[in-house]
């Protein structure tokens, strides 16, 4: 079973698209995030602070604009770039990758839907069962999907997905007096709501969840310095449990474009622990800084076999995505 861990570097080779109002749309790098979310260049970030610190301060001050801007930037990229890649008749590194690893499973720290859009176009993934947890969906009247549809791949968003709404409570009505009350002990419910990406997932429609509706920027764990307290939420626990099961079955995890940033330590530590506990567990790192990252990880997990492939995703594609260390 092929299992991949996806980071922001996976998306960089998707290219760019110029919007009708002038700005360029692409999956953001740190420079883009600083400029679009905080109206500053990276060089202007105060000494001793990081992008994560800026998001943390904004969150603490109740400022939602930075996350809303990040959400809009990612969803624009999904619509214009992932949609174009999925519908293109010309081969590219992404179509080659998904063609090579049909039926693979994905753990991702990204909020975007590039993988879903690519696989949905091939009818290899559906939101009903493709997120690794039961998801409620709504279909348009002109539904042409097979009733027995089943995903070949699972995509687990460890920090949340912009298209996946969730509720950690249920509303109950007392039949004696009609009073509605909240039941926080109810299991987490997941609902597929692609928002402005609805046309990219036709014939799926938006699932309207009433009082339990969450805007897209509230469906994800923000890029703050310490994500640990946020990882205990019901929706996160459900996704991580599914991820641990996949890691135990595979015993080899191929990380693409993920830097294992120290701000994410609370997020990736549980994954590496499960992998290290698997007999002959292997971690394959594909990124330009893979060698440095491998040294850091091996120092902390000496029993984990780590292989470094110091290439970008596109460069790796020229080797037919080989990741054997033999």
C-alpha cells in the first residue's frame, strides 16, 4: 500500500494563473502569505518572529482577516490550477504521479483540495467515503454518479480541509416542551461543503448544516506556533485515528514537500511515533532540504529508517517517482 504525507511543497509545481482583475493566482509560498495575509514582505517581519507568530497574534486578538485571505488564496488556486491540471489532455507531473500510484492513500497538512480535484476527475475519489471518516453529502438533481461508488484513495486532512465542515455537538429537542438543547457528547459529524468550489465537484452540492455551519476559515487549524491544544478536538482525533491505522498497515511513509517545521512538532510527532513503532518502519523524504530534515528526524527517532531524496516534486517525477533506497 502506497502512503504519502503531503506538505506545501507538493503544490508549488502547479504553476500560476492570472486572474481577470490582474493578480496572479498560485499556491502560496511564505512570501505570498506574508504579503497577502499581513500586507508585508518577509523582510519586514519583526526580528525574532515568524509567520506562525503573526497568525497566532491575529487569532489571539480576534482578527479573522489573515485566515480569510489565506482561505481565499487557496480556493482560487484550487479552482484555477487544480481544475486546469485535472482537465488537461497534456501530461504533467501531477497526472503522472496519480497515474503511477493509483489507489494510494494520502495524509496531508494542507488545507487545499488539489489532490481531491485531481482524483475526483478520474472518479478514483468521492467525498462520501474518501476523507477517511463518514461524510454527509448532498447531490444535485442531475446526479449521474453510480450508486455503488467507492473511493480508491483516502485523503486525510490532519489540519482540516476547507471543503469539510464538521460539528462536535448535536441539537436535541425536548418533546415535552419543545426546548432545543445542545448535546456536546455526540460524535463528530462531517459534512461536505465545497463552497465556491462546488462546480469542481459537480454533481455534489453544498451540504447546508444550519446552526452548525462553519465558514471555510474556521474549518482548519490555523498556522499558529503551538497547534497542540487544537489537536484534541473531536474532528482532529477522528482523522488522526484513521491516519494511525494507515501508517500501521503501510510501514513506509513517503513525505513530499513537507519540512517538519518545529512549529508542527505536535502534529507530526504522533505520526512518526506510530511509524517508528512499526517493524522496519521507513520514512522517505522528498524535498530540496531532505538531507537536513533527515538528520534532525534520525537524531530524535534513531530506530526509524529515513531516506532523503533532495529533489522538488517535479524533479522527482523525472526519476519515475522512485523511492527505494536499495
